């Protein structure tokens, strides 16, 4: 497909990518990010913003972006709640903890940035409930990744990318290059989904069966669900999601199916159109966990969720 990852990286300056992310999500969901500069924060590189409703200027919450690596810092990428919002009592506050370099980014890293920011948006937009239990990202676990997985789609759109992905000469990333990237991304989709199902099976088996010999149990699953076991590999020792997700790693697969279905409501020729994004904000994100996720999806789509969009994606 003639995709040079280093050429792609030359269009993805971190500072411009972050500004682009804020611009894109602000336009989509009617939000304004107002820098806050007078806070006693835990590191000089942390950036804080008040999140305002653009139309009403009401303050919806506050976010802190801790985006670069340093010694002894959490070494992966995640969103953490700092304050749970309660309607009329306290505003939600969230922290994005990532480890991006200060210079250029890979496209994979850009996708991660969009994904994790999706959790942060969900926490703030959905953080206005009467009960703290339902505030923010408090939905069923097999839905909780769907909003973030869906927001990744904007990192693959040529028009969206062209709005902030520019090289040193100021030229936007070519649509033809993005098209080749999208085609290359489609290679091995079935194998990638099979890998996710394998990890889901590992998580469930180790929780449900509690095998004495974990290595043998995982090897058996590799032989059943993958092409073959690779000798001397112990994938479970590097499977970080076992700590926290336990048996429920399948939620990534299930949420992904829902995310593909949610995305069918958007106009792929104009992903910056605000009307459907505002509906999505109000019907899916704003309720937090106060309603069953299946009901939120059905109200937004006008029908129950289905596998059709996922099947179409898998075969495309």
C-alpha cells in the first residue's frame, strides 16, 4: 500500500495534534476548552482546562492533561477520575495520563489520544447526575469502551486530519496517503479480531477454571483459537488488563461492535457536522450511567443495536 510510517509521522506534530483534537471535539460537541493557569498541579507539564458549553457558557467540568513521560510516572495511557460530578453539588474533574513524546507522533499514538480523550469527554459530559454512582463513565462494562472506540474514527478521516496534520512546510497530509493508510489498516482484520477473542478466552479461563498450570492452559487456548502456539511465549505474563478487567476483557470486543453500530448514524462525508454529534452528546454521553446502555444506543439509533455494521467493517 506504499505507506511510509515515518512520512505519516512528519505530519503529526504533537502540539498541533493536541490543538486539533481540542478543536475537532469542541466543534463536534459544542464545547469550549478554557485554559486554567493558576492551579497548584503535580507537574509543570500538566495542562488544565475548564470545559464550557459553548452555547450557554456554563462550566461543565475541568480536565487535566498529563501527556508526557517522566521518571516513576504511570507508563501507559488512561483516563482517571479525579472528582465525580453530582448535579448541583460538584462538577466532574478528570485526568488524562499518557506518555507521548514532545515531538512527532505515530498515527497509532494519535488514535490512542483520540480514544483516551473519548473517556475524558464521557466523564465530563456525563458527570451531571443526581447520584454519584451513575456519574460519568459509569455504564455497563461491556459498553464503557464504545464511545472511545467510536471517537477513533475521527483520527482516520482525511478532512479531519487535514485540519491539523501538516508538515514543516504547512502542507496538510494528502488525502491519497490517508486513503492508503485506511486500506493498509484493513489488512488482517479477521486475525486481529481473533486475537482479541483469544485474549478474552484467556481472561475468562484463568478466572473461571483457575488452572494450576497457567502456561499449559494458555497454550491450549492458543492451539484452539490462534494459528499455533509459539514455544517459550508466555503471553499471560504481559497481559496487563488481567489486573482490573479480570474475566471481563471480552468487553473490548463487544464495545467495538457497538461502536461500529453507533458510527453508522454519522455522515462519513462530513464528520464535523454538529447536528448528529449533538444528538449523540445528549442521548448517549450526557446520561452517564443513569440509564441502561442498550436503551441509550437504541434511542440514538432509532433501533436496537445490531451486528450488521461490524460485519460490514470486517468484510470490507
